[in-house]
C-alpha cells in the first residue's frame, strides 16, 4: 500500500479522458488499493485514478453517512446505465479543487455497471450522496471537474485562486516556511 500525491487544478492531466482497463489484473488491484488508502488519508469519500495521475477508468468510493454506509467500493470501467429524470442539488467539493465548494445539480438516482476488484461485472443502484459521488468520479474519467458544471465566471475565479495559492505555497516551500494551507479546516473536511 502506498499514499499517492493528488493532482490539483489547473493540471492538464485532470482534463484528459481516461482509458478503460483491459482487465482487473494485479496492477489495477494495486492501483485500487493505493487509491483507497490515499482517499481515506485525504480524507475523501471518492477518488478517481486521474486524480493520482493514472489515466485509467478506475474509481474508489466509501460513503459512511447515516443514510448510506457503503464500505469500500472498487470500480473499473464504471458506466451509468440508467439515470432518473429528477435532479438533486448537492454542495460538492473535490480533492483536486481544494477549499472550494459549489452546488451542482445531477440526476438523483443512477444505476452503475462496473467491474469489481475481482473483475466480476456488477450493477449497483445508487441514490443520495452515493449517486452524486459516483457521477462526480465518472466525470473525472472524462476530464470533467465539478467546477465545469458551474458558471464560467465562478469557475475562472476558483481557478485563479487555486493558481495563486499554489504559487504562494511554492514560494513558501522555496523559503523553507510552513504554509497556511497546511492547517486543515475541520469545518470543510471532505
Ligand atoms: O470527498 C469528496 N466529497 C464529495 C462531496 C460532495 C460531492 C462529491 C464529493 S467527491 C470528493 C472527493 C473527490 O474529489 N473525488 O473525486
Ligand atoms: Ni473530485
């Protein structure tokens, strides 16, 4: 197991379309396990392979809420095979868009088909936060971030702030200073 560095926007790798895996082999299982460990450490409730620089159609999730307790979910080549007409709005965040949150509307319920950690085809009916999260993760596999679902005005403001925060961090690191972003904000922990 290993912790992998998480890419943050704007990074060209987050805008690329990921490729399906041919099979869930030992390498893919290793990636899944490392991603789960990285997701728990972040902490987050989902993670997509391109966020750790692997342009493969692999996601992991673990939702632990009153309404939904999934346990760890590993999905290769996930596909939405059915979506409700009804949308629901959730305030989303993303480990690749640190410290920014926006309301996003998505189908309230989806049915997802995927290969599990054993390479077996599965289908899962998702609702609530799980439905939102699985759609957020599949978006990552197509180079789409939650900020691509909001106004360009708001998106560009967030991207500018992220770039500025990264430059400040790089400057502080070069000068050997601790950076303020290293202090976690518990109010907005994902
Ligand atoms: O940890 C995460 N929380 C979250 C909250 C609302 C909607 C989507 C998410 S996914 C996010 C982790 C992440 O960036 N996954 O790609
Ligand atoms: Ni994300």
